[in-house]
C-alpha cells in the first residue's frame, strides 16, 4: 500500500474543503458510490467513488487500459457494474429521471451511409419515424442545438462525410438534449489537430458555463486540462490521485506513470 | 377479391381482363403487398449488415418445413415460422452472450440447420425433390386466402416499423450512443430478427429461398447508392422493390419463366445502374 502513503497529501487537500461532501449541499451533485466493474475474474474498476458538481469539469486521466472508458460505459449502462449512482439537485433532492449526455469515443460512420446529421438527431430525439419525415419544430430545435457548437451549417451534411472534429461537435450538441445532469466525454479530441482541439475545448467550456453542466471528461491533453478542468482524477483500476490539475500533474505518481513529458504547470 | 379483379381489369394486359388469368392477378397483388415490406425492412438489414443473417433465416425455415412435412403437418409454414423464429432468437442470443462475430455464429448455426433439414427430408430414403419448390418459390400459385394473410402482415408491419425504425437507425449508427439513450440492443435486435423471420418465412412460399434475400438486400443496397438521407433511402428502397417486382412479374409472363428469377434480375440491373451512376457522380 505504498501508493496510499504517496497520495496522502492530496487526500488531505481533498478533506480540507473543495470536494468534500459538504459542498454537495449547495450545488447540485452527481454521486458515484463504490462503483466496481468485473469481467470474469478480472477487476477493471474497483471501488470508484466520485462526487461531480454542476458547472465543474472533472478530467479522468490514466495509462492505457486503466479503465477510463470502462468507467463511462458503466455509467451509461453499457457495462454492468456494482455500486450505485444518484443525482441530487441543489437542495439535496433526488432527480426522478436523471439524464446522461454521452459522447462516445470517435464512432465510425461509413462513408456513403445515407444518413444526415438531421437524421441522427431526429432518430435519437423524436419518436416520429425518420422515414416519414422530420417535423419543422424538431428541425428548428436541432438547428439551435447545432448553433451552440458552431455547427449550424452541418444540418444536412451526410454523417460519413464529416471530419473528426465536426463529428465530435455534432455528438456534443446531441448530448445536450435533453439537458444532461451529467455530460460524459470519452477522449473527444482524438483525431484532431492542436487547433481543432483548442477550439473544441473552448466550446466545451462555453456550454459548461451556459448550462451549468457537470462534465466528466476522459482526456490526455494535459496542456488543455490545466486551464479547462477544475479537477483531475488519475485512474488506474482505482482512483490514485484526485485534485486540482496543477497539483496532480506535479505529483510524483503522475510523473512515474506518464514519464516527465509533462512537467507540472510549466507548459 | 372481386374488388381487386375489377380494379385490375383497367390494366392494358390480356391476362388482366375480366376473362383473363386469375393466377396473374393474384401474383400482382402479392407483389404489391410484399415488396414494399421487403424494401423497407431491407433498409435496416443493410444498415445493420445483416444480409448474411437474412439469408440464413431461410435455412432455419427450411429445417422447419422438413420437420413439418415429416410429422405430417397440413401447413408446414407454421413449423417453418416457428423454426425461423427459434433460429433468429438463438443467433441473436449466442452472439450477445459470447461476443463472437455475427457471421461466425450464423455460419455455425445455419449449417447445422441445413444438415438437420436435409437429414430429416431424406429420412428413410425419401427424395429431396419436393423441397426444390422451396428454393425458387412459386409466385404464380398464390392462393386468395394467403393474400389475406399477406394483407394482414403488411398492415401489421408498418405500425411496428413506426415504433422500431428510429431505434434501429440509432443502434446501427453507434451501439454505445444507443445504450446511453436507453435502448437495449439485445431486445431490439431480437425483435427485429423475429420480425424479419416472420417476413422471410412468409415470403418464402412465393418467392423462394434464393429470391427473398435478394428482395431484401438489393433494393436497399441500390437505394443506399442513390440516397443521401435516411428518408430518401427508405423511399428509394420501397419504390425500387415494388417497381422491380412488377417488372419482373411482367417479364416472367412474357418469357414464360419463373417469376422470382426475373424479379431478382430486374433488381440486379437496377443495382448496377445505380452503381454506375454513383461512380459517375463522384
């Protein structure tokens, strides 16, 4: 249990204020309690407890195979898990029907697939069958959603013809309807260049402020996280570190796992 | 049926006159009822890469017919429907519980089905020839009471599709996204596979094993080449299936050949024209 000793200072910091359960009383709060995922005999995630507050971006980092995507999939229900999750509003009441927004890790759409961006939104958001047409009200709503991510001109574009960055923005817009209690982003910036990445995170920051969203973000863009994230969680089957970006990046354990490629706050 | 006969009489064909051939009038109605259903279901078959599955469904139905005729059922369709449903549920379930590739599961189960079917059909030295009808089907021997069932099938299919269509579209795009929206893939896929089993088994007696799959896959594949949106894909697919069905039926009348074969040929011609157009447009 040497690792436990190592991150004791951070635990202390944790207890000292910012993320203590007490702050749940004045913000809306999504609680993940004792979440574990097992596949056969293999433990993918062990005893994950996180409290995620509105208006906060929590970034999950970790080496390959650490269980980052697994955590998000467990939350959406794609993977079965033990433990539980509850969604509380600012006065501590449980939401009856919490909603999750999920942006999966760059899904692959075939080129030439006869589906437009509008079709994807209509199929997801409406019960009215796409093959019978799309109602005007829905079309307007989709345009509104797309304009939030600067993609209103993509409404009638074919899904297969979108670039990686465009696709991520579309999926982000889709995840905003209905307004989610928790927004999950799984490595959204993979396949984007530095410029596209900066732009995408700007949009994420914007919608966070606009809707006061709680966001859980899996990412490796340490440089961007430093300014964007309110909190960084280092995950490797269990939570190793949990704290402010600069503190986590400066921690010896972080250096040990990721090498010295990224040195603390000095970018 | 009288209403249909008097409607058909307006068509400028010799067989369509009031003293013409009933079997062609029946076949025409059968095409008009079945082909739109096959065309629309085909869009999802192509979207979900289930062409192999729908082909294999026929094998399940084949075993059902063999068992049905061995036991001496008056309507082997019933046992073939049950067997196709069983096959659909089994394939979906095995695929989900083992996470094997769908084509592997189908390959394994379909060959088993055919083996059982052939084994039972040739039991005690019987000839397999009777089942040949099953391979090519016979659109010209449609009975009026079967047309009633086809009408019910078509009337049931479209409302079910209103319910399933969007979910299947989303699931075909990304299963992770679909699950996060509360869709349960196992149940949705099983429902779709079951629905497909009903449609395929029913079409088998008229169109035959070889034709049914072509009627499911070709119109949707052609539509995919021509359409840009999900909606136009559905309309292209329905339109092409119906149009080529009619062209094929008429061609078989004048060429005096099996209707199923000429329908498939019409569909294939449409497909290659679309392929050419799509290449040329790019």
